[in-house]
C-alpha cells in the first residue's frame, strides 16, 4: 500500500516525538492514541502531553477494570492537566450478555471470552477510531511472539486505519527507566507482578520466568492470546 510506504518514508530516522509530531501535522485532527494505562501507554501519553502534540487520547472503560487502573486515569489527568476521553460499551449489549450467560461466561470457553472482549472492548474501539486516519499504540515487539512480527507502521484491515507503534523496538528496561526518569504516574499493580493489565477477572500477576502476557486469560492454553483489539484480519 503506497500510503503506508509514504508514511514510513516520512518518519524514517525521526525520534518518537518527531514522528508523532509529523503525523499530527500531516493528518490534523485525525490522529488518536488508545491507552490502557499500562507502562508503555503511560510513556506515550507523556510524549504526547509533555510536547503538546495534537494527538487525541482515549481509553476503553470495560466496566471490569481494576480500581488501580481507574484511579490512574484520574491521576494522569491531574498530572498533565489534560483529559483522556473515555469510551464505554453499549449498556444494552452488556445487559443482554449477562442476562443470557451470567457474569463470568468468559471462563467457560475461548468463544465466550472473545465474545465478552468484543462487546466490552472491540465495539467501543471501533467507535473511538471512527473518522480518524492514524491509530497510535503502545505495542512493543518483545511482549509476545505475535507482536515480534509487527512492522512499526501497518494497515489495519479490520478497522480500516493506519497503525503506528512508536516504541515497538523499546525493551522493558527502557520503558521502566523512562517512567522513573520523568516521574510518570503508573499503575501500582506493576510493582506486584502484573505486567500486562486488562480486566480484573481476566488478569493475574505473572510468575518468575513466565511470558510477559502470561497473566492475561491465564486459564486458556494458548501462546498467542489477544482480546481482538490488535487482530488484523487480512
């Protein structure tokens, strides 16, 4: 796709902040960043807010977040004096799911879990991305085998949008050092072994030696677990 190649050339050799600035200028009002308030996303939020970049930031409130995650939304707002837009799932769809299958249907099968993720996350994401042209994410290559194969700039066929992963090549140590250097607020659950933090019923702390995302949907036997937000169907 020519547009992808043009963007790659446009940001080639630039720092993360420079690349974000160029994209924001090239696609005014059409660049958004989705944050789940994890380590990586707090880094990108800092890059955007501290440099006053014209990039909109949103998060998905699934109704099942940890209190620590919800508290961090407020803390981040107070730290930067800027607001993160919050998208909620459709209440009627949630009510139908819970009425028909109960509060914890996602434990029963992979299909049920993906259905819950779709309702609570994917549908909200589609609304948040509508009308935009560039989707910024906090994905890092070392987070999982699937993500190691991702290019820094790619076309997301599912959402019909260009994705840019500014810190794709960063190591976990680089992320932590950046957080500490700039005294950026972060989720205290990270200090308790929660590396990838999603909904509370679906996330646990990882054990020594476990994969970065082993704490997500831990009851499933799969090495490539995703919620559907970054499943790019070609």
